[in-house]
C-alpha cells in the first residue's frame, strides 16, 4: 500500500519561501545586462537547489509491502527497511536530527535494528500504523 507524505504549513512556508527568494535572485541576475552575460555559472546551482527542493516536496512517499517492508522516497533519499527489522513506532513525535524523509511535523519515528531510527510523515499516522500492524503484529506502538 502506498502512502503520500503529509505536508504541513511550516514545511510549505519554508520550501515555497526559499524557492521564491532563489527565483527572485535568478530574475534579478537575468534582468541586469552586465551580470546576465557572465552569471550562468551562478544560475545553474541556484536552479539546481530550486529543483531539489521541489523534488523533496512533491516526491516524498512511502510504501508498505510484505516483500519489501517499508520503502521510503524523498527526492534523492530512498531506501527500504524489512518489516522484521522494525521494533517500535513512536506516534505523534518529531525527530529533528537524523534521517528524515518527511514533509511534516508530528509524524512517526520508526525504530529498527538495534539503534537505528527514521522519521516519516504519512498522510495519516493511524492508517499507516494499522497497515504495518496487519503485516507485522509484533511491532511495539508508543504514543
């Protein structure tokens, strides 16, 4: 089953605000005739950052299957975690450091192996937890 990532207003403000500033800088550079001739080497990295931020925003999703376990993708960040490796899920918390393929706060912290954890923000935490418990009922759920 595929889950889209929830997008909260804080994340929307950050992504669209930063992209608006970067696009504004690109427009100002292109409007100035003197800098526009020689500034393509500056415009390329700025355009790459804008593209990366939109890829992170629109390209974040998760998938749960019995064969692959939890598959996550957030722009260029992707991977999979076997369901048998997941030990605990903490609901409603936000992980501020570490692996965060997420676009919202108050998501799920998925603990796996001995010391590893990943933060995700599915569209609804409850439906994700229900589905993962269907596939592996031994996972501890903490609120």
